[in-house]
């Protein structure tokens, strides 16, 4: 061999190799799945490259993965005529694990964990699994752009800390992986065994996988196709088992869990396309990364793989969807830029969005599954209320809430159900927003609603306040925050308005209170919505809510002060006492305390808590 150079693995790689061999030993057959998956990826990439030079299309017809079992040399050869690698790529892709997932992979490896084998694929360290069964691995590879056969690359390693790279001669582009099996792994030299493993894990691979057969009688060699070799989504639905759908999902997403639901559709007509869309059963951290606008959709044109993360086909609030879209209407050489401004993309996006929403609707009929879905993706779906006005009602229909009556922190109540349960004269959908469930649930604003058995949605997800700025109506019913003026509420309250004091006494008290609070409030009113609370602050219906104003303030924005209406509960023991206070100074202290209490209930904090404490202490001293 010429130009032979020795390299050391990164220390992490060494560690990984050791761990891998130990922890995956019980499921060693997965090495085949990993190597075939790589070969299939390489062929997909090659097909894509060939699009730019259609004269090579004959090559495109004949792409396949070949397996030879060499009993004499005790080795398995897995060959593909895919894209191949040049020297630098071999070093980068095979020699180093530049993958940031490696560390987390190492951490998650645990000899007791049955899921280790699935984790391997997930973290993109699949190639190394070949060392579970091999004492030596040789890669021969020729990049499709390399014109000289003798400039092909040979990589060789025993998986013990170092590898060797040299030149070799290879007639075709693509990659051959040679596995020199360990002494006790001879089972893998049996055709039936390999066929069985491939059927199990790789049947959905759209590239033909062929295995060499040796006829001992005639001493001839022939090739046998093992897999279906048809892109799963192009097959008839009734030919696809549930298991196949699930395996395909795991193959494209590297998720270790099964999807929760999927939809497979072939659409014909003005637009022709096939979609296979999955909803995962678990969300991933990258969904929450603001900069990450990727989604999990793969684009195919006329069955040819074009790109991953085809985010042009779905709105951002559906970014958790995985799957493929295969269209006949786009040119094969389509680029991201073209996609962006293409009207076909736009109309595909529209119909895909509808399809996904429909799929979620279908899922919503299955309570348990929907509850999993809602926990994992509900917050993301909520973004759609603002992002997609044209589908707002459909999305709103999919939202789930908790409410006073549901008496459970889990969000299970739909708006439809809420409307069904409304009180006779109730016209609006009532809601409260707060920092957390407990605050919402115990808010004094709810007293009258609890008493009158009018249900109120309790909103405490961070996005809710923002969402409710866009969600104004559902099926003709307006949304009404409980802390704003609402004439309709007064109409439905079935309660006698009475008080121990004369109208004159009360009016006098309201007047003095307004004088004391002065600029702090817009007006002071009597309230019959309170039961156990003396006072409360209400805002005008068109004003910004306290939560919203807080969010703006936190973001460093200037927010005009809220104009409050100070409502007083004339039947509260404390008010009954205060009304009778004649000493103006004392009265002033009391009124200010009441105001601060109401502020606390409204926004959860005070600008000057010290003032509040001082006033309370003053009163405590005098009692
Ligand atoms: P992953 O497939 O998740 O990227 P692997 O360890 O399986 O991780 O492979 C590492 C990389 O090596 C691949 O991403 C690819 O770039 C390269 N590679 C592996 N096998 C082949 C192959 N048969 N042809 C071309 N490139 C390959
Ligand atoms: Mg791989």
C-alpha cells in the first residue's frame, strides 16, 4: 500500500468503541441495520447529485446495495454505488466524531438499558457498531467526483485506538465496507440469517438490497433481492403493516419511540403528491430552540430524495410533524430559494396544513393519546392561533384547557365542551390568565363565578397571554377576561344586591376613597362580584392586561400605567368596619392597604412592597 498514514482516534471515540461493544453485545445484529442505512443514505445523495447531469441517468437506474458473505475469509462485504467519500470526508465522518451528540450518547449508555441499540442510530454513531462483531473493518471508497480509480481511499482499523488511511484502486464510485468477523460471530456468514435481519430492520429501504448466492451444483454466482425495495409511501396502504409504518418512521427520524399517529395520502388532481406524515409521541428539545426553524419533513420529487427539513411546506407551529412529501409538480433541481417563492410550494403548504390539522383532529377523538399529544405539543400548537388566522377556528377547536369546574391541573377541556356547559344566559367564554395554575385557581376574581357556577378557563402557560390577544371569538362566543368590565356578567348574576349601609353612607365612602387614591384609580365602584375579598381592581375592556403589561415591562418596553376601576365589596366585614372610621389619617392608611392588596391579587407583586408592610405594621401596632 502506498501513502499509508496512521491516525489516532479522538479519545472520545476510543471510549465510545469500548462502551459500544460491551453494552450492545446482546443486540449485535443492529450493525447491519446501521451499515445499510448509511449505504442507502449514500445512494440517496448520489441520486440527488445525478439530477444535475441527466446524461448519467443510466447509472441512476442501477443503484443498489450488495452483500457478499465470504466464508473463506470470514468476512461480510457491504457495497453501495452511492456518493462515496474523499480522504477528508473519511477522516471527518469516520475518524472523528465531530457530532455534538456523542457526549450525551456516552452519558445515556448504560449496560442495563435495553434501548442502547436504538440510541446508537439516534446519536449518529452508527458506523462504529460494526466493531461489535468485527475484529477488523476496512472501508474502500471512491468519491463520485474522483476520476482516477487509483485515488480511491482505504481506511482500516481494528477499533483499538488507531486507524490507517492509504490509497487503493476501486473501479466504481461508492463504498465497500468489509467486516472481518470475530471468531465467535460466524453465524453472520449464513445467508438466511442475514436475510432475516434485513427483513426485520431494513425492508422499507427503497434501494434494492441484494445478496450473493453461490450455487454449489453449477458453481455459479447469482444475486437475490432481499427487500421490497419500494419507497414505502409509494406502496398501496393495504400492503403496509403497522410495523412497517413504525419502522419507516424510526428510520427517517432516528426516534426511539413509536409515532402516536400517522396519515398516508396520495392526492391526485390539480396537484399530485403523496404525503406520509407522523406525529411523534415525544417532543425534542430542538423544537423549543427559537433559532431552529427546521422541521422534520423530507422532500422528494418524483420519488427522488431532494432535501431534509423542508420547512417551506408547513407553518412553524406544526414543526413537530415528521414525514415525507413526494410531489410530481416541482422540478427535480429545485433549491431552497426556489421553494421559497414558488406558488406550488404555497399551495402545497396550505393543503398540508389542512391535512395535519385534520390528523390532529382525528387524534383528538382518542382521549388518552390526545392527552399525551397535548402535553408534548400543545404549547407549540397554541402558536398557531396567532400565526395562522385562516385556520384559527380549527386550531381553537383543538386547544385544551383547565377550568374551575374541571378541578384538575391537566388541560382536558375543549372549547366546544365549555360552550355546551355554559349557563343559560351566559354569552361569553370567561377566562383568567395568571403566572401559574394555583394563582389562577385561587384568584379572587373567580369568587362570583364559583358561587354562580359559571365556568372559567384557567390559563397559566407563558404563551397564553399572548395567544388570548389573538383569540377573540370562538363559534360566535366572545372571550372575556374576568378582570375586565363586563356588563353581561352583571346580567347573569342571580343575586340580591343589598348592604347594611344607606346609599348615602356608601356614596360618601366611595367619594372619599376616590379622593384618597386620587390618580391611582380611574373610578371607585361598588361591587357584587366579591364574596370573601374586600376589594378588587378591574380594567377597561380595551386596556392591556396586567400580565401583558408585565411581559412588556420585562422586555424593557415603556408601558402606560393601567387605568384601574377600584371595586369595593360592601358586605365584607373589613369594609363594614372601615366605612365607619372617622379619623381621616387612619382611613387613608386602610384604603391604601386595600388598594395594595387588590394590586397584589391582580399582578402578583407590588412596586413598593415596603410601603405596604409599613402600613400593615402601623395598623397592627394600633390594634
Ligand atoms: P450517521 O449515519 O448518523 O451520520 P454514521 O456513524 O452511521 O452516522 O456515519 C457517519 C458518516 O460517515 C455518515 O454521516 C456519512 O457521511 C459517512 N458514511 C458512512 N457510511 C457511508 C457510505 N456507505 N457512503 C458514504 N458515506 C458514508
Ligand atoms: Mg448512520
